[in-house]
């Protein structure tokens, strides 16, 4: 079943729960290391950066160095009283992230306090954000922030977050237009090397906006199928069932749907205007919806604008959660995104801790559960990092199969599974090469050598197949089978 995506209404608050109490600690609690620069690779993690140091998961975090992660800095938390700024906690978090060798993106949020003309929030780091009360003062804060962290080696920034989520943005999404322009301008003034990501709309909103795009283009059956599949299995309600075009149009008039439509419109308007450099994808849905989602994004932004998945995971609430199926979904989701040109993958969250969560049960499934035991999805993510730290991805187009082919220069690899529930038998390439072809089954991670003269049965579980031949030879073989 394709799991429905959900708005990330609580996930960052879940991760930052310890951060809300950390502000009362004094500097110097825990050692820091110098920043290091590791070879860049596409797989990153999001963990609770306020844990200092994150001893239990330190080896895991260390292993993904060279990948990406992010941290949010809230003006109202740094400067709770006008003219009194305290950067020490954010300095410590960013220093830790850089010490692990991660490519760090900082999201700059205003929050709720004097700076946005709102009552001061009790938990400023996770408070709803509002437009700044004084845009000149806001730009001055952004310039100071970027100057501070560019000197440490940070050159990726985002302005606000998920303006279609009521728990992230307290104003009309259209009010972001001025904030996005002002924030991006201030970032570039402070750091000419900087690249600015767009606002990153919620995963759940794509179910509405993609279905609407398909319906408006006359693809009624496809729009209805996409909408039903995207929101299937949601345990928290979601949007109502729609079986006809009129019922689907009625869904689009709901306040939540209108907010998602408005958020996408203003975000893509700014993308087209060159305000932002990178599309920031948040996605917690099923892998089968990815081609339509990526196609919709490409239609909405300039052709050369890259897409990076800075929040990727699995929204799977309820007692029917299946760790093995989660692992299979993760493998297909990551491969499908990479094969369609997404450049970065940041899995969120690394782990779930009930003691610090604002929800009593796990909704966004971590690579580790509350028992601190690695799940099959963690094995999958490890396999991708080990096999695909480098390489150019291309989609599998052979009928009956899905996945991606990776060009790694002198060698190549294939991530593949069958579609339609059947099994596809592939003959072993007759290349005469003495080098072994290795097959790894996901999510278990078990590897074997593909024996000469034996066909490979490809079923619903993804396989990683590594070839000693270059991409062109692997592609010719696959297309000729």
C-alpha cells in the first residue's frame, strides 16, 4: 500500500524537544571538535542537534559525514529581548554538525515575539513563525546570522519553513512573498557564495496540488487515482475520499487545500523569479507517487533548478506499521528520487524518543525506534551510502521493472524491482568478464555472487546489482533482455 504523506506539523518540535530545555544550560557542557571537510555524498541524516554530544548514535552520525543535514535558527530565540542576542546554543549545534563533516543548511525563521509583533512564545525555538514587524531589522538580523556562519563554512540557507503548515507559519502563505525576497536578498548580501533554498512546502500538500494539476490538464482518471493513492492509509483523517471529478474539485475548496495551493503558488512564483536557487523537497509519502510529484515540480520551476530532498522519511502512524515494509518502501523511495534527478537525500528522523516527543506514539518512522534498535530501513540507507556515494543516476525504463541505473565510470550498478506483482527473470550478461557481479537483497542487505548461466529473478523486493562494466554496457544488456 502507498502510505499517505502528511504535513510535518510536529516532527521538528519532536526533534527539538531537548533543545527547549537546553537553553537553560551553560556553555561548555561537552567537548566540541574542529570542523572537517569530507568528500561530498548524497545521503544525510537529521538528528537532535541539541544533544551534545549525541553519544549513543555518534558512530552512525559519523558514518554519514559528507552528507547533508540542517538546523533552524529562530530570531526570537536568539534575541528574545530587542538588542540582546545570544548565539551560544546555535553556535554549539552548528559547530557539532560541521565537526562531523556535514553540508549544513540553516533555516532562518522569525518566530513569535517582539520581532514579529506577536506575544512572546513560551518555547521560542518551536513556535509558529510570523512575518517580521520591521523588514529592515529583519534583514539586518539575517545579514548578521549569515556573516557569522559563512565564516564557519556554511553556505546553504533557507527562509522560513512549510508555510502551508499552521504550526510553522501563522500568516497567509501569500505573506511569505515579501519575506522570501527580503531574506534571500540579505543572505546574498552577506555571503556571495551562498545558495538559498526555497521554503520547503509540506509533503502532504503535494497530494492536493499534484492532483489539481492533473485534473486541470484533463487527466481526470489519473488525478483521482493519484489523489486516492497518495492519501491512502492515513490514520489521522487526511482529506476526504473523492471518486469523481466534482468531488475532487470540492476537496480543493477546503481551507487546508486552499492553503496548500496558495503556498505552492507563492513558492514557485519566487522560484521562477530567481529568488531561490534550489527546490527544497519534503516528502514522507509512497514511492509510486514520486514521478508525478517530481514532474509537477519540474513544470513549476525553471528547467535548470535543482531539487534536493532535505526531509525524507516515512509517515506511517498506527499499529499496522511494518518495519520490513518500511525498509522496502525506503529503498524504492530513495532509488526513485535519485533516478529522477534529486541530488540530496536527508533522512528524518534518525531516531524516535517517546520521552521527548510531543506525540505519544510514533508517526514519522525513524531509522531507529524508541528501543534504540536499528530497523530494516537503516540497513537500506547504509547499503545506499556504501554502494552509491558517487555516480550519476538514470531511471530504469524496461517494461515490467522499476528503479535506477547508476553510472560510476568504469563500473555501474542497478537498483531494480518488478512492477505489477510478478517476477521478471533476467539472463546474466554474457560479457566474459572474470569480475564478479554481486546481488544484494533489500532490505535484508544479504549479498551473493550472480553465478554464470543462472538467471536473476527480480520480484517486489528491491535488488542492488553491481556490474564490472560501465553504464553503457549495462544499459544495453538491460534493454536487450
